[in-house]
C-alpha cells in the first residue's frame, strides 16, 4: 500500500497528543474527591469490568480518527478487480514444424485443442482476434466475442512453409492497435525493420516509420507509453520454431513496448521435436526460446514453456484468470472512511448501552 498524498500522514501526529490529553483528563478527574461513608461499598459495585469498559468507547473513537487521518492521505493498494472490456490477439505459428509428433497427436492438433478450450473459458467481456504466421502472416479472424467464429477459424489452420515470427507479431499489433495504421505491406515487403523504424530500400518513400499514421499525416510526437501500461488488450504469441524470414521479433517487441502493449509468449514443443519424411527429408524442429523470452521481457509480459498438451492447457488457464481479474493500483480511501464510520457508531452504541444512567 502507498499514499497518493503522503504529506497528509503528518496529521497522525495528532494521535499521540489526543492520547496524552485523555490520560491527563483521567488523572485530573481523580483529584476530585467525593465524600462517601465507606469506599468499600463503592469498589465492589464498580468492579474491574466497569473500569475497563469506560475506556473502550474512547479507544474506538481514537482508532476511527486514525483511519480518517490515514484516509486523508489517500491510500492506494494493488488489488484484484474484474478486468475491463478488452481485446486479445492470438498469434499462432502454423509453420510445417507444427507437424512434429513429439506432442501427441501432433503439435498443431494439441495447440488447436488448447486454444479452443482457452477461448471457451474466457468471460464475455473479452474479444479475441486470431492471427496465423508461417512464411507470411495474416488475420484469419477479426476481433469478436462470437465463440463459434473463433473456433471455426482455429479449425481452419493450414500449415505452410517458413516461420515469420516478427511478421505475425506485427499483424497482431496492427489488429490490436488499428489507430496506429501500420503500413504492413511496406513493413513486410518494402523495407527493413530496425529499432522500431523502417529503413527504406530502393529510394525515399519505400518505407516509413511505424509512428507515421499515413502519407498525409505528420509523424506522431507522442512520448512512448510506460512498458505494460496498455490495459485494453494484449497479444498471446505461440511458436514452435526459429524465425526464418521477416522482421526480427525482438525489434518489433520494442515498438510494442513503446505502445505499452504486453506480448505473452509460449514456446511449444520438446527440445528434440522431429518431423519424419517431410518432402523426402527428415529434420529436427527446435523452439527458439531465447527470442520468445526477449519479446516477453521487453514488453513487460510473461514467457511460458510447454512441452506437452497438459502444460499448454495450464498456461492458457493461467492467462484466462489473468485477463478475468486484473491487479491494479486502486485508491481505497472509501474503505478507510467506511471503517471509521462503523467504529464511531459502535463507540456511540456501547456508550449508550453501558453509561445511559
């Protein structure tokens, strides 16, 4: 917990002054003498419990005042709250290495089954888009909350040559942030992507910065957003291989980080995934975990490793809970005020019950 207005904590210095004043008032009261025939008749009537009771209401009022003063400093705590309406983009590798059978019945079938279960468990406030990538990347389902359309898109995956992980991430980001107006054709086919910008190939105008909205729009001057600050959506990228074509995903991740977008990455498959007899050749399909770890770390997200279908299902379940309940800093001044009010009412009720005579 932290305080939005920490200077208000200086008001807590009033508490020891009030305690000292209360003690002084008690001692002063003892100096007042009243004539009784015998003190022995009074002490049993009062009893130990009565002497304790007289201090309980003031103590409750003191605690209530302390809560009020703490509330004046505007306390804030990181709590789990229902997530706002958001959009997720599933970017899934459909390269031919997904034919590997190290994850039975195959990597692609296991990935499809886990993704469909994940989609069915998501709450209604989450929309999902689906992007696939192999030698190139494409949006196969725009953002929707219609589960039937999403499941059909996943069932329709077709394996292709190549692995353009960076291209898949760019298409996913363009889907999540359509207002950025990334010129994907120029990025993927007409220029070289480096450090979040395009370096023209073939003369001026062949490429443009990702921060330029259009040919007529001036370059954006907005400052980079804090890493992980975008709360309206995220990207989940699953891959089982090493990039063979397209922009470097680590460089694309830097641009995503500048927009505050988190990219959660999943490395799927065993270290010795083997594809027998593909076009007369057999080869190993190894996951590039280092690149996926870098993408997740750069964007302030998490990296996951799944070597079987159950691990992948657990990862998706973890992500589902993350997008259902979001941990964020929330001001809890109202909670302090409510507790102070309740204690004040309790102190008044006890005083009326014990000391009404």
